[in-house]
C-alpha cells in the first residue's frame, strides 16, 4: 500500500467537507481518513495504484496533457455535487494523481490556506505540466490550451 500522512490545523478542513468525504467517498479524490489531534488534524492518504503527475518518468505527449487537463476540468465541474467546492481544490503536479493503466485521474484533497480561483489554479496546473518532460508538440499544445481556456472556459 502507498500511504502518507499530513498534519494540518483542524480549521483547514471544513466539517462539512470531512463528512462529505467520509460518507460519500468521492471517486475523484485519493482515499483519505482523518485523525483528530487536539487543534490539529492528521490526514491519511492511500494512493495505491496511483502516481502523482510529478512522479511520472516518461515523456508526456499531447494526448497525456489533453487527458490530464480534461480530467481535472471534469473534477472541477462535479466536485460541488459532493460539497467539495472548486475553490477548495489545489491543483498542482503534486496533487493530481493518475493511474495510467486504468486511465483514471484523482486529486489529493489538501485545501489551500485560503480559497483559490479555479481558473487560475487550472492555468497554474498547466504551467506545472510544462515543467515536466514533454514532447515539443505537447509543450506547444499546452500553450494553445492555456490561451483557449483564458478565452473560452467558464469555471465557478
């Protein structure tokens, strides 16, 4: 099993988010459990079968970039149905996990200190992707994708 734990201030995770995660177990999140430690909260993550995007060692193609961004946009659009609002999702190459065998993407839920703007997070995520090992075509595609997103995508 691949697991790790993070300790945060208890106030960083809202009570309703914790309940929603524990009751609903949203399929788009890395499975997690909570242990209350006074004013702190230990979050235990089990990312078995998944790899953070920053841990991928192969050269990313246009298809990879497209799939990652498409999956993240889908997650941003459905997350509120589970009371996990897009403003509470931090998108980085360290918080987006993939299972390449099953073509599945999940997020590691670790809310930022302050709410974020989903569109800015998405653009920063694409910038993060561009720091990885990409084909020339994938790098060009990522630039075009950012321009398109800025001009056309409406996120909450």
